């Protein structure tokens, strides 16, 4: 049974090491977002001008968008961990992705405007008696 080959395709040994990369999604916090990009926070630095795929959970929708790292700096120390603030410029976004981001940003703007209006003190007109 030890000689049984369970693979559908034969593997070939390479004469010298071949190198590649693996894409791994890491958790991040989205601090703010616009149609053109986002500011994120991560426990690791991202290289300036590097390109990455970002999976964003926008309410009930989840999208993947390619982004370019516009800036990255240390944001703060939290519980002994360095947190990096990174500016991401969305690039090569499909129409579907652009639409999802635009709708999400518009919905956030409406909610925030409603909260500000509810929290604003009422303006009462009047006169001061002398």
C-alpha cells in the first residue's frame, strides 16, 4: 500500500530551487474609506508602492479590490503591539467593485449626517432683554 500513487498527475523534481509567493489574507481594520481608497490599520508594515488584493466586508457585501500602498507609518502602540496606518489607493477596480464601494460610502455618509442632525443643539431665535 505504501507504493500506491494517489496523485492524478506525476510530480517532477526540479534541479534547483524554484521560488514563488503565496497570497495570505491578514486581518486589518478599515479606519476610513472613499471611492478611491482607504486608510487601514495593521500590526505589520506594508511596502510603499506595493500592490495587494484587499478583501473588504462592506455591510452585507464582500468584495476584493486591488490597491497600491500610498503611505505607511507607525500609528500607535497598543497592548505592546505596533499598529501601522496605511493609505491604500484602489486601482483596477471593476465596475461591480466601484459600485459596491460607492453605495457603501454613500450609505455611511447618510447615517453620519443623520447622527449629526440628531445630536445638533436646536437653534432658538430670540432677543435679549436689556
